[in-house]
C-alpha cells in the first residue's frame, strides 16, 4: 500500500489516482487508501457539470465502507467522509488546439499548487490507468518542474476491462499488443493494422467512420470486437463489427460514444 509522508519543505504531494474505466469495483485498495488519505480531491468536469471519475470514486469508497462496516454504518461514514474533503473541479477540454490545452494544464497546476503550498496532499482522479493517455501526466510534469513531489497509483486500463467483459484475451504466446489512439496519424494506423498481433483502438470517436471503412477494407470485420461505455451506464458489447454497425444504424444516439474501444485480432 502507498506510504504517505510530507516532503522536507513542508509541501503537499500530488497523487495521480487511477479509478478504472467505470465499474467502481475496479477501484484498487491502493486507490481507496490514497483517496481516503488526501484532504483535496480534484477531478475533470465537463461543461454539463458531470464528473465521471468523482462518481466512480464515491461509489467505490461507498462499497468499501459497506463491506468493512455494514450498510448502516457505511451510509453515515460515507456522508461524513466526503464532507471532510475539498473538491477541486478541473475543466475537461475536448480540443486538439495545443495552446488551449497547455493553458488549461497550466491553470490546473496553478490551482493545485495553492493546496500543495499549504501542505495538503492532492489526489487527481483519472479514468482507466493514469499511465495511459491521461491528462494527469501533463499536469504532473508541470508540478514536478515547479518543485513538487508527484506519485501515481496504478489501475485497471479500459482495454483490459473491455477484453474481460468480452471474455477474451488480448494476447497469445508470441503475439504483441498495439495501442493506437484516435489521434494517431492515419498512415501509421493503417500500417499497424497490418501487423501481427492484437490492435487496441482507443478514443476513435472523431475518426470512427474512416476507421470502420479501413477495417472492412482489410478484411478485419469478423475479428474486430467493440465495447462501448465499458463499466459505465449504457455499457454495450459487440463481438463483431457487423453487430456494432447495426447498432449504430438502429440507435446512433446511444451507440456513438467517446468511450468506445475496438479490439482487432
């Protein structure tokens, strides 16, 4: 379990905490302990006010308290536990404009430093695992450059949870796994799809139509599975690309999601 301590200069420590892709059961004991320890919790907030990682953490802590103390004591403990925390929402920007992203990361780091300077540890909640395409990494880099201590708590990556939900494996004895983000260059993505092994396509919502065309053109439709909203409300599993495309035509509003993972074998 994590070891918590104050730095010699009396500043707080920044913790990047993975909460898993959605199901609060994926919250690890290390994550629970870190969230319990930190007096300040920060999490991305969308324009609508939604804070997915905060909701996951609250549900996970609630389940932990219930398992530990029973439902009656857990309800009272849960209320007092969160009342003692300071919640710091961070703007979740969905943009590729580097200057806008950099400014947002700088603002987030500045807001967090106000608490670290007072000796208060801060936990930033992250979907999936903090080491995989997490905004937290950019903020942590800025904090380290400013002289603050940063630590990370590992979690369940979304594509591992997706494979488990499908009841399949990502690997074979000698097969590599490629993780391809939606922002990847189209030529690079096209080349990697031809490689031997499993390809994980993440954050593909903006390039989804082109991606589906490319998969069919390469004859990968029958070996592509899709998981939408893994562990979140509205989770849907599609063992084949044809089933996913049919769902897109029938109910696009509930099928077309930012949280879409394609597993290509």
